[in-house]
C-alpha cells in the first residue's frame, strides 16, 4: 500500500514538474496564443509519463534521451517540410533532374529518420528495462491514434472527414 502510494506520488510529482516546465517555457513565448505543437507535445509527455509509470530515477535518465530524439526528429521534419514546399510550389516548373533530386532527398530523410529511431531505441534500452521500452512503443502508437481520432473528431481532417463544417480561417 505504501509502495503504491509512493509510486503514485512520484508519478504525480513527475507530471507536475513536466507541466511546470512546459508552462515556464510557454510564458516566454512571443505569441499570445499557445503553439498547438507545444500543446500536443505537453499532452504526449503527460500521456507517456502516465503509461510508463517511471520512477524518479528512470525519469531523470529517460527524458533527456527522449528530448534529444524529439529534437533530432524535428530537424528532419523541418528539412522534409522544406522539400515539400519546393515540390508544392515549383513541381510544374522544375526539370525532371531537379524533381529526381527532390525525391531522392525525401527518401534520404526517411533513411535518416529510421537511423534516428534505431539509435533512440538503443539509447532507451540503456536507461529503461525492456518491458518499459515495449510500453513506450505502445504508448507512442496509442498516443498517435488518440491524436488522430481527436483531430478527425474536430473536423480537422479535411473535407468530408470528421464532424463539423469545413471553415476557412477568417470567415
């Protein structure tokens, strides 16, 4: 009973600390509105924290690895976004050779992403028991599914998807 209470208190402490960190970071935001990506990230951290039931020691080792992985993935996503912008804006005017280079870049980013994931899981296995690594994989997938359902449920899935009308900003 005492052990369970201590574990629950540790979990609550970790969640509160993480929420506090996100609130602190958000307070320095230049925009009045909270960045939707930051809100999603805060939800994801809370979700993973809840599902993994990390001890304080595990959390201290895990979160730096997790944050580094997220930063690496953000870099790849930004690169990919740049390629997609170029494809979307210039596809009709680019030569076949230029388009081939863009497609090859896109494929390279997929490979980089796979290497980052492999390295991440190798690092996580060093700081968490394997059963918690499995819980992490399941939690990340479950969070994505939950997020997709939530996104579609609010009419953000594009025309014909989710509930609610498709309304452009500013209308």
